[in-house]
C-alpha cells in the first residue's frame, strides 16, 4: 500500500493521500463472495447505504448526544466502499475511474499540490465549491443505489448508473463531514483484520520486557474440578486459585466454568487481566500499566465481555459445529475493548480465541471438569481429561 501526506491550502493540518488502486488490491483477498453473482454484492451495497443514511441522520438529529457518530459514519461509508469496489471488480471496472467520472462535470475546482510520492511529484486535488446539503445528498444516494438493483436480474451493467452512484456517494461523504482517506484506511484495517489469517510475527504480545513473575506463563495447565455442591474450583500448580463458582442463574447453563474463556484469551490473545489477577501476575513494576490494563476496570470489561458473548453463545449451542463467529458479534467485541491494549488484536484472532475457548468449554461442561492447557507460543488452548 502506498500513501503520502500533503498540506491543505486551507489548513496547516497534514492530510493523508491514499491511492484507491492500493485499497482495491489490498481488499481483494477479503472478498469471499462468488465472483459471477452480483446479487449478494448489490444487496450488500443497498444495505450499507441504508446504514450510512441512518448514522448520518442520527448525528443531525441528536448532534453531540450521538457520541459514536464519527466512528459509525466512517465505518458505514467504508463498508459501502467495499461493496462498490466488489461490484466494480465483477464488472471489470476501476472504482477509481468510476469515482473520477462521477465528479468530472461536477462543481469542483482543481488544485495542484506537492506529493510525497516519488513516482508522482504532483497531485491534483478536487475542491468542491460548496458543501452539499445532507438531507438532499442522502436522498440522492438512496435513489442511486436503488437504481443499481435491476442489474442483478437483467444483467444490464449500466455504467452510467454506477457513475451516478459514485457521484452521490462522494456528495454524501462530503455532506457528512468525514475524511475519505480515513474511510479507506480504517475499512482496510477492519476487513483484513476480520477475514485474513493474521501474521504471527506481527501479532501483539503484551508481556515482553516485564519480569517473569509478571508475565502470563508461556505454557500453563489449569485443573477444573466440580464439587458435590456443584461449585467449580480451579487449581494452578497444585494451588487453589480464585473463588468457587456456581452458575448464578435459575436454569443451570454451565457458566460456573466460564473461566475457560479467560484462559483462552490469555493463550490466544496474550491478554486477560482476569487471569493475571487469578495467578497474581499483574504488571506491578509499571504502575500505569497495572492501573490501566490489569486492574479493576479492565477486569470488569473482560468479565462483562465474557458474559455478553456467553448470552449469545447459548442461543447457538455454544458454537458447536461452527467454524466462524458473526461479524456483528466481533464488531461489538471490538467496541467492548476499545481503549485497552487488546484492541490491537485483529478480529480474526478474537474469533480464534472465542471458538477455541468454547470448544474447551463444551468438553469441560460435559465432563464436569478437566484440565485446560494453554500455549501462548502456538496461541492455542486445549483440553485433557483427568
């Protein structure tokens, strides 16, 4: 991927250039839809435009009360761009050329700027003479995407309609007040982090540089036993850790064994403030890290996240027979851990941790206990009977 920075003629703040061809190339590996079927792509684009309209209207209606406006609008515009790119890919069209054609005869003036790209010292910047009205822009955007839907049935690849959609997309983006470069960049991080297997060499680890007794062990075994009263108890290196747990619910569901999920996070994500607290391996040598990453609030976030995922997993037979987790669930996970070190982990790694954790949980639940084995080197968690 190639990017550069420039200084706007109207602001001293640096702006980011991001070549759309680089985005197209980097996003292609995340396109898992059939390459000859336009229907799921058109439906996806239609749905994302609806999300763009909803997020933008919430901002106008609620103003500062809609705290997540910026993130929500950037995400929805990014998802719409992904589907537009996928549609152009199937039609053998360049999304950059489609968007450029959309503004060719529009109300933009051209300004020339110095570029950081060694192969291109000058960049042409299109500057709109006026900011489009939000309501009108969103209405035209919805109308233009609806005009694309007949392509799925008739096979009529109307290039003019696609160009019109590109024009409306850019107008709505400008009216919503978000950066196109930010949209491109954040969507690429999102989709590649969700769909592509992470490179182990580039995955974060949060223990390097800390004393051994403040690190999550590279390998660990936790014994889980169930007492006659139904309480779950944990042992590490022959020592009982934590408190005995029950399901704490009217209809027993096995949540007394939920510490398995913390072990999975520790092994696969290299993160679990709850597990650190259980084995007393908090990073106390760095008070800021101890306070912000290993203590009360971080523990509450992890416990709350585990309970929330569990409530969803119960409806899906605890993910038995499934090889994936819904994107919506994973996006909520990302929102849960925003601001904590683990947000650096890609969603694909979270999916791996969740599926591995629930695979072990199901075995522990059936057998009323067992031995949970974590291996941080391989980022795996597994199960062994007594």
